[in-house]
C-alpha cells in the first residue's frame, strides 16, 4: 500500500519539479490567474459575518475564532463525537512518537466529524478564498505528544499542495504557549522570507528563520478548547510549536482546488468509504470529496 501511494505521487512530483523552472513556473502562474478570473463570477455568496474571515486569510494568512462564534449548525454533533473519540488515543501505544493520528477506520465510527468539513457554509468560505471549486481532503484527528522534540511539522515550513490552501484547525483541549500551539509568520513576512532564503520546500531551522524574522513576529495561536484556526498553510510559514507541558489534541480539515499542484493523499478515507458516505450528500458536496461530477 505504501509503495502504491508513492507511485501515485510521481506525476505530482514531476509537476513540482517542472514548476521550479522559471519559464514553466511563469506559464503555470499565468494559467492559474486566468482560471481565477474566469471563476470570479461563480463564487458562492457568503454570510456578511464571514467577510472579515476571508479578508484576514488574504492579508494575514490566518484567522482565529471559536466554534461557538462561528455558529455552524452541526457543531454540537461535531463536539459530542470528538469527545467520544478522544479516549481512542489511550488505546494506542505512541512508541516514542512525537505525534499520532487516528486511522480512518476509527475516525469513521463518528462520521459527523468528517461531514462537518462539508457544511455548505464552510465550503462557501473556503471557495471564496481559494477562488476555485474546492477539493476536500478530509480530517486528521491528531495528538501532539509533550516531549519538546523539534522534528517533522514542528519545524518551520510551507505546504506545497497548491497555490492556495485552507486548513482549519480545531483545538480539543486548552492550548497555552507550552501546550504546542499552531504558530505562524504573517503572509507579508512569509513572502519576503521565501525570497530571501530562496525557499523551494522542506523544513527550516529556527536559527535561519530568526536571521530574517525576529521571534517577536512569530505568532502562536493560543486558545481554549473549541478555538478554531483558518490558515493558508501554503502561504504562511508555520509549525506545530513543540508542546512542553501538555499534549495537544486537535482536528485539522484540509482543502485545495480541484486540480492542486500536488497531493500527498487525496483523502483521509478510502474511495469505497467516500462513495458510501456520498449517498448522504448534496451533488456539490459529492464533488468536493470525489473531485468530479457524477
């Protein structure tokens, strides 16, 4: 299975490598801008209270609120299901890992969690920011272990899936500065940093970041249980700050355009599970998970 996934990624890897060539990069960017302009008149309407959220994504790259303030109708089911699922982490040995994600077979005991990411209002928000029809990559139910280790996504990086991407992080416990908060650098500073270090991918040590961006401009997102963070992780340097005193429990919902630059996994769910759950969805929602019209 792992080898099959690697084979599926080869075309995307080739595309990423081609995009490093200046002439091809410019051509792809022009085509992308044309697609954005073409779709502008088809963007869905949004609630007036969501306008600041989308503006913040465009200018800052991040918007922080709470599930309560957002007011999505199925949030109560999301919270109930998430609380029932949290004890599942205790049934697995972490084997000295720094983080642990619940497998989809366990996650889908409570499909309300996956389905929350397909709420029409959520899709409208994401589509208005991305500017194109949306592909929903599913949800990760994650535990960050408090061991202070600076490895993997605890290091500074940019996601490379698309020109724009939205990840929605929901804290499932109170997260302090020592509890492993999501941490980011604003969009403007990220743009300058990317040029200064000629970033093309991978993880960046703190020392290099600090040479260009002072620690006072590193922004940890602290919050109580139920804090929700919208972020364009392709356009803000970010990391999961290593937790020191307490584990962090969270859910992350991920979205790109329907034709992203690359995909590491099309969805957290296997295709047969996607097709089974699609019977409960509207046509638009099915297109968001299957990436096609049917």
